C-alpha cells in the first residue's frame, strides 16, 4: 500500500466540541501532495491541509476556517446533534449499495468453449470440432433460464460467452427465445449481450441480434501487428477479420451497440499511444485497457507475456495522459475502467459493473452457467475451475437458486467478499470506490481473504486511485469537464460484455 497511511476515525459521532460532532471518515496522504485526502462511507471526499485535519479531529477547527464549510457540507462533521446527518448518510449508503437489491442481474451463458483463436492469454477456449464435448446442451440451456428467473432482480442482462459463442448460435437463439417467452409473464427489464471475436457473424445472426436489441462486445488489442501477435488465428488474419466484423455489426446494429476491449500483454506495454490511437482511428469512443488476468493459459504463458503491476501502472499513466490530451484537442474518448472508477468517486449511484464491488459481485451480482451444467459465482470462478480449483462452483444448473445461494461457495464469498471487513481495506481511504475480489485473492495468494500489502489487485487499484485523485486535486478545468462527461454520458451497460 506504499506511502498511504489510512486511519478510520473511531471517535465517530462523538461531539468533540460544543460546536460539532465528528462523523466517520478515513484519510490518506498521497505521494507528492501536501493536502490530505479525506473520504467517508458514502464516497464523499475532500482535500484539506494537514493542520485542518488535526484541528478537525481535535475538535478545534474554527468555524471561520475555509475547510469548515466544505467538511460540513460533505458530512465529515455535523453541527449540533448528528442524528439528522446520520440519517442522511444512511440514505446515501443505501443508494450506493442498491445493486444488492434483487440479487444477480448479470447472467452469463457459456454456450461453447470452442474457438479457432489460440490467444496466449485465453483462460478457457478449446480448439475442437467435437460439439457435444464443449457445447451447452439444450437441456442445460433450459435449466439455466429457469435458474435465472428464480432470481428476483427486476433487470436481467443475458450475456453469451465462450470460447466463441457464435459457434453455438443455435443455443443463443434457443436461450433468447426461452427468455423472451418466459418474460411475457415475468415482465423483467431484459437485455442481451454477446462477447465474440465477431469472425463468424453472418446476415442471419445480425438480423436476429437487431430484432432483439443485442449489444456485441469484442476484443481489439491494437494495430494489426500487435493484435495478430496476441491473438493468433490459423489464417493469420485475425485483426482484419475483427475489423470487418465490427464494421458489419455497426452497419446492422448501430455504433452504440458495438464495444471493444484490449487485453495487454508485455508487448503492448511500450505502445500506449498506438493502442489508444487505433481505437480513435476505428471510431471508438471508449477503450478499456485491461491487464492480464491471473487465470488459465495466461498463467502458463506468464514468463513470455506477463509483467508486474508497476509496469502496468507506468503504461496506464502514459495512456491516460494521452487520452486526456486527445480530449483537450476535441476527440472524445474515455478509458472505460477510469470512467467506472470516476463514477464511483463522483456519482452517488452504483454502476452496473460487477468486478469491483463490496460485497463482491461474484454470486451477488453475477451468475455463470457453464456449457457443462455447472453454475459459478463469476467468470473468473469458472476459469479457476478450468485450472482445477472449484471453490467458486455453486453447484449444478439443475439445483434451485435457493440451494445454490446456500452453497459453501457462496459462504466463502460472503466471508471474504466484504471489503469493509477485510484487513487493509477496512482502513483504506479508497474503500468507498473499490471492491473485494475473493476469486483473484484465492488465485494469486492462495486464500480468498488475501493480503493487501502484497496483493496485485490492491497495488493496481491503489495506483489508479492515486492517479485519479491527483488529477482531481489539481482540478484543471479541462480535465474536470472531461471526467464529468465520462461520468454523465457513459452507457455502463455496454460494459456488461467482456473480452473473448
Ligand atoms: S483493495 Fe482497494 S480498498 Fe482494499 S486496500 Fe487496496 S485500494 Fe484499498
């Protein structure tokens, strides 16, 4: 956790002077900054001088001090009886955690593990002509739809994953038809996403996707030389075919329905500007700069394609500065992960993003129905299972949701997935915007609780939060306008799709 010093003010609610009561907060000293960052449980933040922080805690902050009004308006202190402020904070807290209501809203259907790519970082795909071995059966698909509707969430996102899910397009069609039929009575707010290489797209599929308002999410790793090196195909034409798929999908579905993500290998790290520029050249308004995941083939290829968190952060800062430069010059493009984190920081509402939540999104925000009938708490949980660790397998698609929700796997998630209760996170000033990831902790550190000082998940988030708060503290008007536009104009649903 580097130079950060975090401390939860345990004197919460105790009136320290006749004038004000101290409300709960955490603080951090960011490297290279004089001011101290204060955050509270509902995500409000303030930068104050060290002397003001000390006076605040001692109960001697003068009512006339410039920091006083700001700290009062952001609920770091309450004048008089703190009861009303506590109730207001409670209402805001309920809103921030409202994604928990109704249970999982994102449902991943792994219709096939088959794929003709051989990406070095792929977690799961199989190159096999044997459909019966790696495709979801019609009976499994039917049972998975039943499970999904047992969950109470009023909004349901159905995402088709693989391998390459389009290789089992019949199953996509079957699941979609079953969901729509069932939804005539259920009346949920249903949306559909396919995560695909887009290489198999044809007019029949596109007409079906258009009819049902599908979004498509694909992988575009950068210029051809980089994309084709990261994502080899038998014809060595993966990049050209991906761009052709994107063009076709946009033509049929519209630009807003097609999103792309990049996965960063070691060879990507020297080229942040080229990757961002490639997205701009191909008319994307968003680029998601995703580091490698510690699962599947990526682990086996670690020595060849892997890198440390410090290298990723150096890349990320350079790419981010380039993105801000482009925005200043009039090109609208965001970095999708930063836009999610900024939404956590600048907005009182939760995002639909399930990979950074507390309680963790695994099992509580997302369920995965695997091709073989297993149900997992998250996509990463099924990838871990492909590596032989089934800790996050909730059970079978033929068991009722109530039983799956009561599984040992869910108990593990609930025990290790509340960041507010995790050592290190509990005292961290970035906690209101961050999340617990018990699957990552188990995969990388051998237990689901994990150890923050040596956690790559924590190092990555600490680094990105420090960068974002540095920009926020500087307060450059152009940068602030760009950040606000990302927060207010982002269609977070488009992030439901992953990378294939
Ligand atoms: S994982 Fe997130 S909340 Fe936990 S200590 Fe690290 S940055 Fe803070």
